[in-house]
C-alpha cells in the first residue's frame, strides 16, 4: 500500500478510535492521576507545539526521563525539547529542560509537529505518526535504548508488516543488547547497532540524608497491586526473629497510597504504621512512603530492597538504584522488561512471592548487590551532534 494511502487509512482509524473513546477520556480527565496528562494529550490543553529546537527527545515516563539526563548534560549547548506520556515523566523532565510537553494523541500530530531537526524516541515508544511525520518533515529519527522483550517479540512479529513501515522511518536504532538488535532486524529495521542500556550512565545519588534507624531496614520499592500482601506476610515472619526490623513500603503509583495504607492496617494490625506525609521520620514498625522522589534516599539507609513489579507479570523495575547503594536485592522472576539491566547486577535473589520470607532470611548471609558494568555514551553523543550540525 502506498505511503499516502496508508497514512490516510491509519489517521482515519486513529480518529475513529479517538471519537469512540471520548466519553472515557473526558471521564478519566477528572481523575487525579490523569488531570494534567489527558487534557494535554487528547484535547491540547496548555500543550502548544515546541518553539524552535535542535533535538527533541520523546520518553514515556519517569524512568526514561531520568535516563536521558546524562546525555542532555553532554549536549547542553543544543536547544533541547522533551515530550512525555505521564505526569511523573513531565515533572522529572521539567527539572532540567525548559521545553517539556505531553505528546499529543497521534491524529493531532499532523498539526503539532512542525520542522524538527532530530527526534530521539526512547525504548518502545513506537507511535507510527510520530516517526512518519517527523521524518517526512525533515527530521533525523533515532530510536535510543531500543528494546523488545523476548515475551513481547511474538506480538511484534505478527505485526511485522506494520513495524517494517514504522522502522523504515528510522535513521538509526541504538539497541540495549544483541538480542534486541536481532529482533529489530527481524522486523525490518536498518542501521541497527548495540550501545547498551543508557540507564547505566545515570547519576544515582540521594537528594536528602536521613538517619538510619536501629535494626535491619527493609524497603519494598515500586510495589504494585497484588504484591504487598506477600511482602507484608514475609516481613511479619522476619520480625519474629528480628523484632526491631523496619519496613518501608513505597507503592509505584501515588493513587494507591490510601489503599495500601488500609491493606497494611488490616493485614498487620499489631504493628505500628506511620505515613511518611504525616511524620517524615523512620522509626515505626512500618512506614508507608506516600510521597514521590524519596526512593533513592531510602535505598541509601536500607539493608534489603524487595523490588516490586516482578512478582506479577509487570516486567520488573530498575535494579541499578538499590544496587548502587549496596542493598541486598530480592525481586520476582517476571523481569522481562528489565532483563538486560539485571545482567549487570550481582547477588540478586529471584523468587516467587511465596518465597520472599525465605529470601529475607537468606539475605542475612549474602553479600550486598552491586553494579558490575558501565556504558560509554560517546557513540550516541557523536551521532546526535553530527546529525544536528549538518
């Protein structure tokens, strides 16, 4: 099918889906989690096109927004713009770049994308019209930190006719691993190379210093629904042998803070629960961290990190941060989105949820986790600056 006809068909399909979803979009726009992002993305509210810029990075959320910071630091003489999907990503990007926008829904990109010079798309943000229109309007399009998990690849491969079109608009694909490279080539990508995971270049540090309380400190980081129950049960068993141990629970999503507080109170009524927002101290049996941006500060004073997002089929979360601070890491086996990062971290216990209690007991005799790799960003920096000076 000719590009023009495919673009027309794709746009009409996207427009139909947009109209069909309007009632839901309007309803969800009033929810706290989406109050900023949905009106901006789907209705253009306070989300104008970028002013002239040299390099436009598109990221999804918080993790990717943080991951590109070392690259932006190296090319800060360039005019940088960043688009995001989530509100947490918006807040993170706004800390170091002035031009931050929410990426509009695809049908609006026809009117929103002007004449960018270079567009850099992170990881698996494969929006067809973003690639197509940016390239058609003169931009170099780069996929950076590109990945396709082993679990996801069969779905991509069944749609390879579509991804061949999308990746055909891409001038360079910088992959996380050789496995990712092979998958992108199988989908029809060209100019593919492996540079590693750019998250290895992140500057990991605590922004605040808190006193470490007495006893073993266990942080349950980035937990999801259905994971806290097993962690709480494991902590209760651990406390029988270690009565002064402390548990810090950090849910991944802020909208769950209240629900998790209720769960803790119901599951472990015999233990003292304090919400961080009420005291900002760590001394109770269990502290619910109902605030954003504190996780690294807590890893810095913790002995053990139970990393969420992997006890359910979610894909796992970044292990570099707890490893950097020397935590002993326990996580689940569903790490399909982070498998490459876990290759760089030693002494991680991968367990099912019903084995967390045993893993906690084992952690006492294990060495701390640590990061065993670095990344050289020179190839990426060279390519970005070369393309923007032509």
